[in-house]
């Protein structure tokens, strides 16, 4: 309960709706799947989603 309410800051409703499996997953550290975005990845995102100004 200390982890759910204190660290995860869940509401009491959300905490009590969790299954034991969901709570266990929330207690694990996040998986390191990527080392971050490199320059080429950023360029690809910028090309795909260009910033535009609306007037």
C-alpha cells in the first residue's frame, strides 16, 4: 500500500482495482529498451511531423 499510494500516487479507487499481476508489474523498474533518440531518429521524426504555425 505504501508503494501504491506513496510512490505511484494511485488513488484508492485505482489501487484497489489493480490485479496482483498489475501491481507487481508497476513495482518493477522500467525496462531499458532504448538508449535514447539519436540525431538520425530526430531528423526522421522532424520530417514526419514538421512544426507548423497556425494563423
